[in-house]
C-alpha cells in the first residue's frame, strides 16, 4: 500500500533524507521513529506529494505520490506535524469545511469521532489548546473512513488519558484492516500498536524491525541481595554479566533463558530480588547513538 524506493532529498549541500527504502503492506501499522531532525516529516511530505524528490520515488496504492498527489490526498487520511488551521472558524466549521473538500455530505462518523475523543468543537480554533487542535486534526484524518492513514506525531499535545484512548482507537482501526504509517516519539504507543518500526537517524534508515523481534532483544536486570558475602563470592563463579554493588548485592543482566537463571538461583541463599526491565526506548537509543551498529 505504501512503497518508498531509494528516496533522497537534498537542500543545497544538506541531505535531509538519503536512500530511504520502505514497503508497507495492507493492514499494517508501521512506526517511523527518530530524533528531531532525523528526516521523519520530510519523508511524510514526499508521501503526500508536497516535495519533489532529488532522487528516488514513492507510491501509495500504486500511484506515484508526486504525480498523483491530488488523488492521493482525496483518499488518504493525513495528520501533519504542524496543522494549518483557519483561526476564525470553530472546530466544527473547520471539520465540515474539510469534509466538503472531500465531497462528504454525511457527518455521522465525524460526530462519532468527536464523541470518542471528547472534543467540544463549538469553540473558535484560535482559542483552543494544542491538545484540542490535535483532536480536530485527528477527526479530519479519519472521518472519511480512509484505507490508508499517515500520521505525523499524532499524540503531540494530548494528555496521558487521551494518549491511551488514541492507542485504543488505533488498535480498533488495525482490526478493520486500515494501513497506518505513524511517526512518533512515544515509545509506548509504538510498542502497543505497531507491527513493525523503521528507525531513522541523520536522514538514513538504520534499522527496520518487527516489534516482536525488538521485544525479544529486551533484557532484564535483576538486583540480587545475598544472605552474606560468602554466598555472593560463590555466585561470582557463575557465567553471568554482572556488576557488584556491595559486599552482598549484585546487578545482573539476563537475556534469553530465564528458566536456567531461576534454576541457578535456587542454589543460593538470597534475601531480596528486584526486577528492572529494559524499555524499548533503551533499545532505540542504541540505534540513535550508534547509527545501528
């Protein structure tokens, strides 16, 4: 449904993105992660046909994104990172304005979305908070039942409770078979909603992984407190990656077979054990800092 082939955009001597390659099948929720300035929004603007690539091409549902941008914009749901509103309109007037541009006469689904996102759209947009404006954008992106949706930082400005509702909403859209391309800084929403994720840094894709594979790489750290120093000394002969904290405490990192680790612990006198899980954010930071090495 979405195909990006060796996409490159150069502004003067600066490469905003370089040789970006992505393929997203129907029904997949695809996360696009990277620090600010990594090239996420530039890639998305090419998908919407707003930019002419220096090299490469991108397609949505078989249509060239630059050549068929008007057709694509009619059928794709899109939430930009920075939404351009008409401030003198109310939220509802703006939603109806966008609906009419799409040729819509039935506002039933728009009303359902406003209710779900707890949006009172009767006020003037210029007086709305960032979160309220974001909800207006989300309604506009989904009200025409699009098969493909492109979201640039969709939960920006939303409070934690509404971020949770957004995750619930995306999972429901996923069940319907909607194809969703979503850039994000929110590790939790990516972990809970996405099938795969591409990590972009300095304009280049440094990794494309399934969320399942990333979760398998998550390690767990355990803080172990032994009954006495002799017990800890005896444990040091085991082949584990560990850091000695005190005469009776160690921090140990475990990846893989937890059962074998628990079996080993049964041979020692331990008075306390704390679990410290590695987050997906820790894994992503490895890619950001090392360029995927």
